[in-house]
C-alpha cells in the first residue's frame, strides 16, 4: 500500500510538472514575437500615408481619455500623454518620409538653373559690376547649398548611429516585458501599457532610420549635382572678375536703391517720433487712468524707442554698404596695397559681427512684441474687470499696432540679412585676393604692417608736433651723419696742418674744436628740422636752458671763456706747464 501511495504521489507530481510546462509554452507560443513586430513595422515604411491615418486615429481615441486610461492601466496621467507624444512624433516622421520619397521621384531642382547658366554664358566682356554682384550671389548660393548637403550627410550618419543604439535598448526592453506578460508575472495592465510604449519606440527608431537613409541618398545625389555645377560656374566667375568694367551707372543704381531705402526708414522714424508719447492729447489725469491705459502707455513708449534705435542701426548698415561696393571695386582693380587689404578684411569682420548682433537684437524685439501681445490677451480680454468699455477700442488698436510692428521688424531682418550677405561676399573676396599672394609677399605684408605700426608710434610731442619712432630714427640718422661729416672735416684740417701749413699747434687745435662744435650744432639743428618741428617750438626751452646755464654754471662758463681768450692772446701755449700754488 505504501509503494502504491508513493507511486501515485510521484505520478501526480509529474502530472503537475507537465501541466505547468504545457501552460507555460502554450502562453509563450501565443505571445507576439519581436520578429513579428519588426516585420510589421518594416511594412509600414513603404506605406507612410496609410500608417499616418492609423496613428492619427489612435491619437484621437486617446485624446480626452487620458485620466481614464491612467486609472485603467494604473499608471500616471503623464505617462499616457507621453505615449500620445510618441505617436505624434511618429506621424511627423512618416510625413517627412513621404515628402522625401516624392522628392526622390521628382527631377533635380538644379535643372531649373540651366536657363540661368545659359543666360550668363551668353554674356560677353566687358562685364558690369551689377552682373558681377548678381553672379557672385548665385555662386555663393551654390556653395551654401553644397555646405548644407554636407552637413545633412554628416547629421544623417550620426543620427543613424545613435538611433541604432536606442533601437537595441528598445529590443531588450521588449524581450523583458514580453516575457513577463507571457508568464503572467508582475502587473499585467502596467506591462501591457509598457509594451505599447516599447512598440511605439521601436517604430520610431525604424522610421527615423528610414528617414535618414532616404535623406542620405538624396543629399549625396544633390551634393554631386551641386559640385558639378560649381565646377562649371567657378571659371565663369573668374572670367567675370578678370574682365569687369566699372562704370558710374552701376554705382548710381546701387546708391539710389540704398538711398531710397534709407529715406523710407527716415520717414518711418518721423511717424514713430509722433507716437513716442502716447499721452499727447490724452485728457485724463495720471491718477484717473485705468490699469490698461497705464499698461498701454508704458509699453508703447518703450516699443517706439526700441524700434527707432533699430531703424537707425539699419540705416547705418545701409550707408556702410555703399562703402562695401567701393571697397570691392578697389580690391578687384588692385588699387589697395597689402596692408590696406588687411585693414579692409579686419573692418569687414567687425561689421559682420556687428550685423549679427543687430539680427539677434531684432529677433529679441520680435519676441518682446509677442510677449506683449500675450500679456494683453491674457489680462485685458474677455470679461476681465481690468478693461472698461472705453479701453476695448484702445486695446484692439494696440493689438493691431503690435501686429504691424512685427511685420516691420521682419522687413528689418530681411534688410540686415541682405547687408550681411554683401559683407560676406566682400570678406570672401578679400580673403581670396590676400590668399593669392606668394609666401614672400605674405612675409612682406607681415613685416610691412608691423614696421608701419612701430614707425607711427608716438614717443612724445612738442606742443602740437608729435615725435614718432620713424621721425626720431630719421632725425638721429641725420645727426649722426652730420657728426661723421664734421669729424672728417676736422681730420682733413689736422692732416693739412701737419703736412706743412704754417700754423701753431695751439691755433690748429682751437680751429679744430671750433669746427667740431659748429658741426655738432648744425647737425643738431638739421636733426630737429628732420623731425618736422619748427625751431620756434624750442625758443622757450632755449631760454630756460640759458637761464639755467647762467645761474647754475657761472664759474664753469667763465673758466671756458677765459681759456679761449688766453689761447687767442697766445699767453699760454700747448705744452706749457702751469704751477698752481
């Protein structure tokens, strides 16, 4: 009986093990596999519009039911909204895939430029400056397009690499959650929602890879087309540069265009100056103003001031643009030496930085206008107690003025962008021309500019007359040459007297000293003259020195003159011994 009982219990144990394995494997076999999900997602890539409709329908089902779904699946409401955002992002990616697929089947956009190239090829030299500016803009557009495609290719490669890592992580999560669902472990409702999110993430990674792979192939094709066009137009541009002819009509047209724009901007300033104080003609006392009136007046004043300053910046840049055109003429004609070319390049870089700062300021001003609009709509619309019946008309007028002001700022942005484009062209032309010099020319440019700065450095000044390093060096050279010439004359005189000229030794020495000191004085005056300083500037200094000599060196001066008198009277000769007590 015991053996039968043990056998029965063993059989029962094996039966439960078999049942458990059967249930386990049956649930696993019924679970959705990763391969099935990936295959389904891949099929979606070829039909983006159909998938967009399905995803959009799913989003519409969820919208408005976020709180109910959160309770049902026992998850936070934010998690439901995040899933909504994932679906919306996938819709966006599928739209991009659809547009790229359509673009890939369409002819290349550069075919539209063939007519433009043929038109330029038909032009014969000499070429006008206007043609040069227009063609230079076309070339820059091609170069910018090529750079844009290169950046797209780089970005696509980086995105695919990063996205593959995210997809691998999503696949790991899928296997983990799918295993929990198949075994019924954990919170099934929460795991079901997690599985939704993981599938959406897998679909996002696959769609992003499809998008970037398509972008990569199209960008490479467009880059090849663009570079082939650049290879054609660069020789054409070089031909225009070599055969350009400047005429006054071109500059009259360009100046007229700039001046008309400047005049229009000054007219806008005149209108704004009348609005700088909105309280003009306002009858109410400040204490009786409503909250909206105070808000309107303070903001209107600030906005008007900011816009006037912005317009003045644009006017300044338009005026500088006229010098840019002349600078390009001088560069192409070769009228500028290397130091001047370097100066123009430096100033151009400064102007570009300034224009970029103006563009940023303009964008910030548009943002300020938008924030003001939002503040008005939030605080002074609807049934707001802050708005009286009379304020409603002012509010609507104020909002209308804000909308018009935004449009004006957009026009300022366009003007600044056009000016920056012209400066970019000048910058590239300056770099191109400076870069064509040989190495020895560049060395001369470096030393020439450095020596020029050193030569023009001011050491001191006498009144209104500066003494620079260059002037001082030249004056010193004149003085030293005078000393050398004086010494030569003294040497020639001494040799002449030694060769038999009837003159006593002490008389010869006296004349030599006289010649030497006279030469030193003359050399000093010539050196001062070479400094371009009038000698009258030293009149006061000479008087001061005379007074100092008179009072400070009376005994020494007396001894010198006494010695000279003794030499002339010949009472004392060279070689005599003088015994002093």
